[in-house]
């Protein structure tokens, strides 16, 4: 779902934090929306993985890759406003407060995610399952980079 390019894209649109918060809503709404975004992204990643491990369906992989790319380019990073590192959306947030303190690292992991998400869509369109597998690994590493830096372990 991490973060990534979402944050970078939104931070670069030029809206002040106050204006963006007014547009997006209260903290609980932001947390709920971003949890939904991450669920959609996770589901799309799982679809690609299932195709790589089972019977490969190019159209399903393209749909999932395009969904990931759309999320990466959606500006949903605006859902990561300061003050949303605590609170509840559908469940308690698992964003670390460090996300709002290390802009350089955030830009680094966000840019990596964005690059790999766009490349995933490009490679998926080729229909080459072997290339998709390699790019899926690259995308997974980009996702993990953000998780490692800015996501708390989920409580079981």
C-alpha cells in the first residue's frame, strides 16, 4: 500500500499543509483513506504475485500494474499530513513519526517507489512474464524501503 511517491507527489503540488488538510478532511479521514489506498495497492501486488506463481494472465497483470501506477501518481501522499502518525482510521495507524521528520529520506524512498511503479506498468504491458517477475521484485524492494523506514510493525 508506504510511503513513497504518494508523499513526494503531494508535497510537490504546492498546497500548504493547512489548505491540503481542509481539502482532505480531518486526521481520522486521512488515515482511513490512506489505509484504503494501501489495501488496494496490496491487493494489486497480490494479483501480480499470484499470476507469477500460477497461470500467467497478461491482462490481469496489466490491470494490477496500472492500478499500482495510478496510485503512485495520484497524489495520495497528501493523506500523510503531520499529526496523522497517531490515531485511527479503519484501525490504528502504523505510520512512524519519523515520516514527518526526515524529508530527504522520504523523498528518496518516494522517488524510488514512483519510478518502480511506473516501470511495472510499462513492463507489464510487454506481456513478458520473466521481465514482469524481475520488475515485481524491484517494485517490492521499493515498497519495503518505505516500510522499513516509516511503517511500524503491525500488531497481531
